[in-house]
């Protein structure tokens, strides 16, 4: 067995790649690394150096009625819109992948348009569409708006998963007497579940972090966590916001870890060694 000795040029480019990657990583992480220590600041102001170590801002967040109500609203809207987006996005993906018709690309483009159109324009459109229907300042209106924003993420992930799905398995189940519902839940769903779950996580993250549409559509009773943070930054910069930002960052990390676990599981189901 022969071993390859790297040349000086190969070592140089390897070190260059590692250093440049580290600099890019630091550039992306610097804002987060700057905020997280401030959440444990013992002082009343967002300043360095820290004025002691304290968890008072986390205590204020978890004991504040305003913050807890906004957190509750975020989960209510996020979970409801995720369920709707996952259902609608999965059905749309199944129809687009399995069917062949003219205008298929146009329909796909329309489904993905909420990801392309500037969010402010989308929010204004929701407002003028929902206002005559009485859906502004309501949970239903906010859930429907977030569903429209989150569905494209489900469509993308489920469609990508279905591209590698062998439809002969569904045909074989149908030939054995299984109806469409049984084929979906017993054959298709278990195999596309990692992609579907990934889309659901993306949908939840999209709804949970969204603030622009909330500004236009929601009322005082539907103030979500990002909306409360936005108001706090505008009106009174409290260190509690740094604690909320840290919690949201940890939640995002947990979601990304879940997505990676689902990706690996999906590869195992397809017989691909990661």
C-alpha cells in the first residue's frame, strides 16, 4: 500500500482553505458571539465589558407575562401553519411529481413565488386581501399568511425526496389491492418521511422567525416573539432581548441538528452511505 506525500503546494492550498473557511465562519458567527455574552450581563445596558455575571434577563423573560404571551402566540401560529403547510406542500409535491401536464413549471414557479417576492410586498398584499374579509388582527389570518410563506419550503424538500422515490413500489402495492390512501400511508409516507419532516422544520422556523407579515396582519393580541423583540428594539432597548435572541439561536441550532439527523436517516433509507 502506497502513501501519498503532499507537496509544498498542496500543503499551502490546504492551509489556505482552512484559514479562509475559518475567517468566513468567524465573520458569520461574530454577531451571534457578540450578543450571547450580553444576555448574561449584570448591568442595565448593552455594553462591553460586562458588568458582572447574571441570569436576571432570562428570569425576566420567563416571568414576564408579555414575553410569555408572545412566545405562546409564536408556538400557536408556528405549529398551526406548519401542519397546514406540510399537508398542502406534500399534496402539491405528489401531484407535481407524479403527473405530467403542460404548465407544470408555471405552477411550480407560482408555488415558490413567496420565496422570491420581497417580503414587504407579500405582507402588503396579505393586508389588502385579508382586510375586506375581516382576517386582519386575527389568528386565522396570521396562520394562513404564514402557511403561504412556509409551504414553498415543504414543496422543495418533499419534491426533492420524491425525485429519488421508486414509483414502482406504489404501483406494486396498488396491484396487490391497496387503495390510494393505503399506498400513501404504508408505502410512500415512510420512505419520504425524512424529507417531509425536514420541510416541516423549515416551515416552522420560517413562521417562528417571521416579523414583517406580523407587522401588517396581526393585531395586539397576536404579537409574536419576533414582533415583541422588534417593538422592544424600537421603544426600549432592554437586555432581555439578548436573552430572547440567545434562546432563539439555540432553538435554531436544535432545528439544524434535527435536519442533519433527518438527512442522514433519509440517506440510509435510500441505501446511501453518508
